[in-house]
């Protein structure tokens, strides 16, 4: 085999491996009407949060948020969705606990066996909505700290919960999500708002086969 042909085949193999090694994602919720029809329930913990806190979904991108509920206040436009056409809005007022939560109740629990991460896209319009940390709790999963880039208001960012970190805190990865709560911890003010979209699972890419060097 000529060196030129060998080089071409090597490049083809590298490209094929790059495609096959990409992580796979499984959508859990994009907060569309279809999610509600499928039985997904999302709300707040009324026992620990202000009774004036609101969870509204689906909220159509580009609409005035106050058209869904006048308590939201004027001038808040629903951001463009990262998946589908709608998002979920979380609005809190007179919140004295320093935290707000977003509870998901799954009619059909999601399988975690072959997945390594839980991801969700978050949009915070203003600085009064920026939390100290974003965390997740789900039954036997215990607490997981969310990882994300520096938060810029008015822009979507992705929060990643790494299921492999459970081993570091002596917990096992359960087979299914059951009752998932996403927490904004240490919110700086009593009033704030945030939008959520594209809650999903991510599996690790398959292991790449060991490369073999062809003898000339």
C-alpha cells in the first residue's frame, strides 16, 4: 500500500472515530405542551418556599411573560428556547429562605444506568436572580453540585450534574430518576426570575478501539 493511500485511510479512520465517540443525549423535558400531556409535573415546594413563588410552563418564546400571570411584572420577555418553542419560568418574590426550588415529578422514571450526566439550560435575566450555587437532589442520588461557566445575565448557559461524582460521596447511581429537584441556593435578593429548558441525560462516548500501526 502506498504511503499516500495509507495516510488517506488513516484520516478516514480518525474522522470515523471522532463521529462515533460523540456523547449521546436523551431529552427528559423541553417544557412543551407535549411534556404536560405525557404527565410531567413541575412545581415548587410550598412547604419551604414563599407562597408567592410561581412556576409557569409552557411559556412561548418571545412572549411578554406578564401575559401568563400579572404577578410576573412588566418588561420580561420569554427568551428563545434552546429546544422546541417553549421554556419554563421560575419567579420568586418575598423569598426569605435564600433558596428556590424546581421540583419534577416523573410519571415514567428516566433510566440512569447508561448515563453519566444530567444537564439543563438556564437563563437568568438580571443579577438579582444569580444564585450562589445550583444543586440537584433526587431520592438516593443525594445532593449533586451543578457545574457551569461564569453566569452572564441575559444569556443561556448549561448546568451539568455529573453522576460519577456520587462515588466520591459514598453514594451509588440509582437506576431511575424519581422526584428531581433543582435548587437555586443562596439567591442574593428576595425577588428574582429564571428560565429553564432542555433537561436531558448524557451518556459517555463509547471507548475508542486501540489504534494499530500498519507495517510497510
